[in-house]
């Protein structure tokens, strides 16, 4: 399965091109965009294991009554922010809550336990290291350690 990355790109760097040939990858991206426009917001009911619709009742009804779809694109409300996330947001207001998903927080917590040198970095260096956890899913801790190593090298 191909992953797609979402970035904000300045409008002056975008260029329409209606002559471009549609590839399978581009078709998948187009289908994904259609799904994203039809996202249903849900919250998980811990007791039943089912999801309660917060927003998108019309889309749910349409999918149930007029399609043969077995799945619906959903965005899940993860609930309250953990104490660790609140602490991180307080210390680093430049981090966005939208960026800080639970897996990123776990990665950051694991890294902080493994590398005490982090506290010796400047605020901006710490922020750059933390952003690695938000932007990358795999090999995050080793990338963060490499960045700390880079900052800790004596300058000549």
C-alpha cells in the first residue's frame, strides 16, 4: 500500500496541467481524495467497542442506503489529551496538538527515557529533535539520537 504525505505548499508553486497522463498511482490518490472529502468523525465507545458518529450522519446514511461499501473513511476523536501531551505542549508551545498523535507521544517518551543528553540541548535544538517524532514513524528514536549526537559535537 502506498502512503501519501500531506504538506502545505505555497499556491505560487502550484501549476495546473490538464495534459498529464493518469497513472494507477494518481488514480489511487484521486480516490483517496474523494474518500477524504467524505470523512465521518467518530468517537470510540470503550464499553461496546463500536464507534459513535459525531459528525457525518448524512454521509453514513448515504453509504448505508445507496452503496455496497463495507467500510467508511473516519477520523477518530481520541479523547482527552494525556498528561504527558499537556506537559509537552506547555514546554513546547511551538508544537501543534494536531501534529501530536498518541504514537508520536509514545515515541517521544521512549526517546526521553533512552537519551538524557536531550536536556542539554537548547530549546530550538530540542524542538527540532521532537519534530522528528512527529514527522517520521519508523526509525524515529535512532534518528533523534543521531540529531542529539550532531548537536553534542564540539565546534572548532
